[in-house]
């Protein structure tokens, strides 16, 4: 297994988590996302937010850790950013797209979710490429 900079992994995971918090907030796409998935304010309020945010952070850590393994030790910044963008857009977003086609989800929801993951992995790759 390649050498991993765990501080960079933690920073990248936190960056992805923070981007998600902003992306899905009312400041950006939160209300549009809420409409597209059909969740009312009351349904959102009933969620166990500590569990949701805690597990989301764990998943972000796992994604950043595995991406660090994928990139290998000391990736150049441009490679990290490019690989992150490509992974977000062409692996994650296209996988969502396939699911959304069969589930009859909207293009708007696809753009919101696919856009987030493209930005998330771009940030993860950038941080892993910058911090070696």
C-alpha cells in the first residue's frame, strides 16, 4: 500500500464535507434539492442530524482515503485536480445518471447531485495534490 498523508486525507475529507454543507444549504441548492427529492421541511426536521452529519463525515473520510490510495504518494497538483474532476464527473455523476434515468429522477436533481460530487472530488484531488 502506498504511503498516505493522513493529514491531507483529513483535510480533503473535511473540505468535501464543508462543500456539501454549502452546496445543499439554502444559500445554494438546498431548496431546489429538497423540492426535487420531495422532502418537506417537516420531514427534514425529523431526521437525526447528528447521525446524518456524522456518517456523512465518515463517508467523506473513506472517499478521501481511497482517493489518496488511488492517486498514490505525492501526486502532482494538476494530476490530483484532474483526476478528482474526472472521478467526480465521469465515475460518480455518470453512475448517479444511470440510476436517475431508471428512477425517473429529474435532470435538475442530477445536475445538483452530480455537480456536488464533481466539485467534491475535484477539491479532494486538489488538496491531496497540493499537500504531499
